[in-house]
């Protein structure tokens, strides 16, 4: 690196100023002593007790709240929070990369609304999707974003700790991607009240019950044949109910994407209704599991 004469002179002046401050002020010089001063516990901000200047929000989504709204909702009884995990992965030629994010969030919001006193954390988008060197799994496709199992588990651990510091006493981690379920279980089982500020942390396996979803579709007369690409009706009909643009509905029905697994997607009203029904059934089942666990913990 080449330094100009001006830069050298400037550096000399800065060093001289620092030496002169030590001479004049001694060890108490605030500018000179910061690097050697022992670290102390950081004081709580004075505005932590500030009143909310806004009407209390009715949303269950933490990301849409102010910090004051989160504080007050927790204080008023919302001590449970759901942490949905999704994934950014290739989903064939018609479906957006954030399929799992959209579905995980939609189901989680429905669960929170059914339970009451429950909030929903921002969806965790980054999950294990395949290896890097060489690329494997979904990582062979552009747009997919993967993290290692260890990174994912550490990320969940830090999210759980953050939420426990906010006052949440029950933290529920769920996932819409099959490949991440085992890592969620590992991350959750490593969290105890001792390392989460007294909060209980749990994983609800019933959230990811796509065998049940597929059985439900068959009961409704939907007999799908597997496609050569990564898309199936169990997910797509939910997207039709949540955000049809995420499965490119308008564009695909005009071309080769109108038929999926032998099922005509132009039967829009019926399939969208099935999507809503699946979302409802999934949310109700998870809510019931959480209600039962609450009753059990109360000794009822």
C-alpha cells in the first residue's frame, strides 16, 4: 500500500494529539481510556417505559409491529410466539422460490388467530437446501439459497434467545419444508428454560403432515400423478388460496402449465376452495395440539 506525504503528516498529527491528551488529562482522558476501561452491564434505555402513542395494533405479526406494541402485547398476555420456517428453493418452472415461506406464514397466522394471545415471528427463509461443493439437492438450481445444518440450528437458537429476552414464555418452532424438520428438532431439544430465560421451546410435528394433506385430496377425488419437476398439488392448491401469482396461475393456464399431475388447474374455484380447506385444517390441528399442551402444563 502506498501512502501519500499528506496522509503520513495527518497520521503524525493524530498520534501527537493523542499523546498530548494523555499528558494533559492523564489516565482519566475519556478519549484515551475507552479501550482499557472494563466493560460494564449496559444500562436499559430510558424510553423502555415510554407509553404507546398509537392505538394498539391487532396484527399477530411481530414484523409489522413497533417495539412498543410487542412490549405491550406481551405485557397484556401474548406470551406465546410461533416461529415459522420456510425455505428459498426451486419449485419447478411455475412456482416461486418462496413457496414454503408463504405457506408456513399463512398457516402460522391462522394458528395464532385461533389460539389468541399468540404472535408470529418473521418467517425464517434460510434453511438447508443442499450442499455447496459440489452443489447438491436444490442447490443445483439458480435462486436456491442454502445454509448448513449447523448454521440453521444456530440461527434458530439465536432467534429463540432473542424472543425469550422479549418476554415470550412459550416459543413454538414449525416448518413447511421436509428437509428441515430434523434440524428443527435438534435445535429445539437443545433449548431449555435454563438457556432461554425461563421460556419453554417446542416443535410441533403436526404442522408438517403432508401425508395427511395428500390423503385429504384423495378423499376429495384428486388423484394426482407425479410430475418430473418439483411441484405437487398438496402445496399448489394452498398457494392458489394464498397468492395465485406465486404459482403463476394466469400465465400457466394459457400454456403448458394448465395441467398438474393430471389435474386441470382451470377448475380454479374448486381447487382454491380445497386450498383454503387445507390451510384451515392444518391450522386447527396445530392449534388443538397447543391447547392440549397448555392444559397439560396447567395440570388440567
